[in-house]
C-alpha cells in the first residue's frame, strides 16, 4: 500500500513538474520561436480635387475599423482643409479612428519638396521645409484633433533636410516607399528617425491596372509569410494605397501638375472616374487581401507609432562601460559604418560621439563619469577633400583636437565637416579611425601614446544611399530632366546616422 502511495506521490510530483515547465514554455518559446509578420497598412490621403475620394477614404477606414485593424492615413494639409471646408465630419471621424500621418502641405503643386531642397544646404534646407510645410502639419493636427505620428514624401520627392524638422515637430517615424536610401529592405534609423522605407515586399502586393491580380498577391503574401515566420525576428510588410485610386482612372495630380506644370486653381481639372463596377472591384481587392492576411495566425497589423514601440533604439539613454567602449573601438576600421552589437546597434556617428566622449574624459581626468548617448548627432553638412596619405599627430595636439571636437559636438549635435589638427584639416572618417586606435591604447594598455597616426578612410555606410540618377526622380510630377546631385551628396553625408532597427 505504501509503495502504491509512494508511486502516486512521485507521479503527482512529476505531473506538477511538467505543468510548471509547460506554464514556463510560452514566454521562452515566444522568445525563441519563429517571429511574427508585422503589416503596416497606410494610405497617402492626398486628392483634394475629386470629391469622390473623400467617400473612398471613409469606406476604407470604416472597413478596417470593422475588422479591428488600425491603419495609418497620411494626410496632405490641403486635403485636411478641404475636408473641413466641405463639412465632411463623417470622413474626418472615420479616419480619426486610425492613426494620422502627415504628407506635406500641397503634395504636387510646384515646387515640391525635392525641387525646392535640391540646391539648398543642410541648415537652409531644414529651415525651408519648416517654412513651407509647417502650416500643413498644423492643419492636419487641427482638423483631426491629434498630432501626426509619421511623415512620408509625395511621390519620390524625398530630401534629407526634412529629418531635423520632423524631430522638431515630434515626428519619429518616416513611412514611405522609394529608393533614395535603404538598408537591405529592413527598417532602419536615419538622422534619428525610424524609417519604414524601401522595404520592397508591400510593393509586390499592390494591384495592377485593372485590379485583377488578387490571387497573385495572395500567393506572394503567403511566400513572404512563411519566409518571415521562419526567422526569430519575423518581418515587416509595408503596404500602401491611395483612397483616390479606388475611384479614379488617372491620378488627380498627374492630370494637373505633370512635367512641372503648375496651373492656377481656376484651371484645375477633375480626373476621370471609374464606373461603379470598377470601383467595387478595387474595393473588393483590398477587402479580400486584408481578410486573407488577417487569417494567418502570426500576422499582426501595426501603425507607425506601434512600429516605433516595436523597434526601440536601445543605444540611446544607455550608460556604456569601459569594456563596451573598448569593444566598440575595436570594430572601427577604415571603412566607417554602423555597428551591430548583442543588445544595441550604433550608427557611425554614435560611435564617433562615444569614443570622443571617452578620450575627452581621459584628457579631462574624469574617466569615472558615465558615458551615454542622448540623441544621435547628424552627419556633416559638407566634407573636405579626402586625406591622401597618413600623418602623425603628437599626443598633445591630438588631445587639444579631441576637446575641440567635444565642444563642437555639444553645440551643434553634428559630426564636424572637418577635424583640425592645428592647420591640418582631415575628414571625420580619418579622425574616427585614429580616435578608435587611441581608445584601444588607453583602455587595453593603460597608457597614453606619444603620437596618433591619422590615415585615409572612407564612409562605407554611404553605400546605403543611392547615387543621383534619373531613376530616383521618375515621378510624373517632376519637370523633365530633373535631378538633384547636390542633395544626394548631402544625403550620403547623413549616412553617418544610418543603422539597422532591431525589434
């Protein structure tokens, strides 16, 4: 009898142990198991000419609300004003159930963002974006009763000078799809803003001209789903539409502003519209595709602000230990780029800032004070000619330069255009490599070098920013032959700020 009681007691304990293990599994399994597919559905809500586009936006918003899905509606400032003027509180209310983003003040009226930014420098370009676009941001905020959470450019009218102004306005997400900058199709940080940009998969789920490719889009989504869920980090699909494309046959702005045309309002033309049957086919494509995606168990629909929560920048507000500083310095080489660590990612500019802070603390004899990041520095606004051959800098001169750079970083929040060793200017890339070598000597050997070698280096991260070419500016609205080499060169300098976003 005792043996049977002992058996059942042991069995009971074993069962309890199994239960506790099973209860503990979900959190651990969720951590180690394949990831989710995060789907961002967003709408460039822009057409302020065709009244039918108002009702299209309302229908799309109402359908998604009924499905329990929050989307992001990026609204043009003039569109918000027109909705308000037309008394379309029903449309405004339907869209307000979702997240609201900003999509410039007038969208396609010339000059567009890339046009007026194309010849401006960093500071002047930022000021001009604020001057031209702030009133549209304010209109969207007023009409919808909440601040926009993201921004995206009209067409391919992208420009790097917008980023500091977005942060000034409190916008931390850039949500759009063109090819000026990208990081292998994944979300990334650029100029301190999270970019869901140039991600590629969503573009393949878009309708063709007659909205007849639903089955192909569903098959592609299924392929994306199984590929993404096989990875622990999952994946992001950024899928966009325009409410106006559900009701028109030709885009409103192409009818009026193509190839640089800029007619007065009195001459604006209403675009041709779809028949009721054609519109229903378009709505059905969208509704069926959303329903299909929703049926997959590891699909999660997110908005722009939820993407920001999903991809926090763990490099910021973090205190870095001396061993971490040593490791960061060890990964710097002559091809300057971002770094991927176990718990955080660093842009080249953040590496620059951290190492300069450390060496400055050695010079000031304040090594025990915490070293942390409180916002990434912007990239330079210009650059000197590259260093042709290495130079040797005495430690005394190097330390004076370190303190000068620290002062500039604190006052400008920007990587210097050039770093000066007395009368000798060197590119910041070369300075960073020398700074990393000095850091290693200080932390590993515990001694100050007699001199520091400064050698040629390059910003390898610039490869993630496109070279200027006609393919970047294929939007029908641009005047024929439009290009922006000066602006894209400036964008490459901002590659100091690029790094992968990690979930």
